[in-house]
């Protein structure tokens, strides 16, 4: 190989329009890739197994040997996770150097980790001519996240690889089948309001939600012939209620209703009915706040504020929860004035600032340069 071979790859973060905490329950989600990315530039070095990766944003360097992985900390664990996946699947690579930076805000619920994983793996796939197909890379990236300690579903990695500009994906997380949904917001746009409340998906609360769902499913299987919570219909909730405790029923109820919300949102976009989309956003937030209980006072405040804004059709918490961003469907001409109003009210209430994030729907992982 040419020791000077260079590859530049980038992969996006994502929004999730509707369908939160349904992915790891083998349900339906509607994410979209955005125009914020993690970008890696790779160069082959002449060593057999020595590597060096520099994070520009964190002013940090990770030096390691491919034969002795597992010593990474912080962002470096995601690197280890991908490299472990390559080794476990029998892919051979040699020493390389890389530098990366990103525009996906950390801890905002925009899946900066999946963006990093997709960009890193896609770049290595091209650098070493590994021939890994996109779906396999999606699955490997998901397992890399599990390595770090987050039992995430497949949604984030899937859309980071498969996203398409001006489209959302309607993804069946049980089968990995998806369809592209054209998104025409007309006079409206998606705006993100970052609560600036930090969160960690590796926290016990996130994994506890998943464990509760798994425990609930085992109870439900004794009553109904289902394989996943997402096999349940809204009409089944009355049947299973008495077999679950209050917390379990609330979690299951959210999953069932949220799957229904995804299908209704697809229909609304297909019909060009943005008013209905907005109502479904509010409905989804109410469930994720009250039934799944992964919101927080700051996010609930933003959503309640939006309800009093006539130029906003809908809003909801987005991402794993306990902080991060609210997704707001707002008329384009009102964005600036709304930002002023929400910023003033938010800081008066919580004594710190929220932050607007302007986004557009973009493409999935890509190689932008190789020589």
C-alpha cells in the first residue's frame, strides 16, 4: 500500500422527528440525518500496528497499538469499540494516523457518538479496502456503542449511514427495513433549542428503561402471543394492564402509542398536513415526559412555551432524555423573534442559557476525499 494514502470521511448527527425509545423495543422510528457532522482524515503510516488519533475539538491525542486495545478513555472508547468490532469480524488493518473534528454539539441528543462511529468506520473501510457493506457497518457501530456501555438501539447508527437530504427514514428496527419519506416543510422549518442540560446515555436511567421494557415483555408473553413490545396494538393495553406494575405499564404504554405516532406522522407528511405533524409532536412529548419519564423541567418548560406560540405547529423532546434538545416545527419568518423570546424566558426561569441550533436535513456517511 502507498504509505501516503489519505482518506477524508464525514458522517452526520441526526434528529429524530418521532419515535423515541422505540428502537431498542424493535419498533418504528422516523429519524433524519442533519447537516452537522464528524469529519475524519486518515493517513496510512508505515507501522504494522501503531496508531495515533487526534481530536482537534478536545485538544487530545490517543496513541495505541492495535494489538493492545481497550485502554481508551472518554471519546477514545468509541474508537476502541469500532476497532474491536473490526477484529472480531476478521478484518485486517495496519497502522494509521487520523485527525478529526465535529460540528455536532456534544450531549445535545443529536447523536454525536453515532456520527463519530460512522465517520471512523466508513473511513477505515475505504482506507483499507475492507468491502464492508453499509448495513454491516451500521450493526458494527451499534455494537461499538454497546462496548462503551450504552445499550442503544440501531436507529442512530442507521440514519448516520443511510440518511438522505430532505428525507426522513421510516425504519422498522425489528427488520432493518426502511423507506425514505420526503420532507417538505413549506413555509416552516425544524429548529432545535438546546436546553444545555448535559446528559449521558450511559447513565443508569437509560439502561434501566430498557431493562424495565424487557421485564415487561416477559410478563406480557405469558398473556399474548407477541415477540416484542412493538407487536402490541393500542387495543391490547387494556388486556395487559393488570399483569404489570404501574411503572411497567407506563413504559409499555409509551412504546405502543409512540409506534402509532410514527405511522400517523408518515401519513401526515405524505398528505402535506403539517398541522397534524405538529400535534403528533406535542402528543409524543407528553408521553415521553409523563409515561417514559425521561424529560426534565427545562425541556418541559421549552415545550410548554412553544404551545403559546401561534407560529409553532409542534415541539417535543428529542433523544435519549434527561437533557439535550427540543425539536420545534416553526414558521421560518418567526425563528429569530422566537429565539429572542424563549432565550429571555428560559434564562429568567433557570438562570442559564438555552441555545438555538439551526439545521437542515442532510445526507448520510460519505467519503469526501481520497488520494
